[in-house]
């Protein structure tokens, strides 16, 4: 059974299994298509809600509000652009959040860089984005941007009430493979 990307709650009023918080509307649209593809290709039967925080500085506040509202019923993840400064981005998040409670994907240099120019130009049309993303090869994307592996791993595991220490980034993955 493939999972689904939902709004802030499922149709039956329950919370999604996972909330992903990203920076803005472009990231939200691109992540929705990529998440749907990851869920489908990995037969992950979970629901995911993607929320745009309207800027990197707003992410900690939105995550804290979701944490309070969900009370551990949903896993929380952050997908944030490094803007070429992955360590500074992680340090910013660490200063403002307990990263042991969430999974963190630091897109290097940005979420839209994962997709190439052709897909990025389609942002205004979600159906065209979905079609374009379906044509992309996840393995190739993951080789070019290993941080996508962190996203895939966190979306395809079975949902559990409390998830310990999932704040791995692409640099952590590179370090563990060395």
C-alpha cells in the first residue's frame, strides 16, 4: 500500500504519521511530489503532511508548535536549505531545537537543486511537477544529493510513537560510510 501526502490532518481527522517542515512554498511543492514518489516506490503506507514555515528562521517556532500539538503522535522532520553553509544551518537549528527529537535533512545547497532546472520551472503547476518528478531516478538523485537518503530512510520506516535520535544529515552519512 502506498502512502499519501495530506494536509495538516488526514481526512478522518487523525494526525499524519509524519510532518515535514520546510522553508517555503516552492520547497513544499517539490517535497510533496518527491515524498509521494518515495512513499509509492517504497510501498510505505504512511501519511505525510508538508508545511512551509515561510523562511528558515521560522522553522524552530513551527516545529515547537507541532511538537506541542501532536504530543508525540506524529514524527516531525525538518527539510532546510544549507545555502552552502550546512554546518551553520545545523548549528542554527541546534541552538533553537532539541535535534534529538526530530529528523533533519539539510539540502545542500537547496531543495530545488535536487531537481534540476526543468522541474523547478514547473512550480506553479503541481500536476506537472508530479509528472516531472515521476520521471526522475531516485537512485541518481541520492547519489548526487546523499541528504535525500536521510529523507527516504525517515519516510519509509514504520511509524512509532517516540523516535530516538534521528537528526542525521548527509555529512553524518558520509562520515559513517568512510
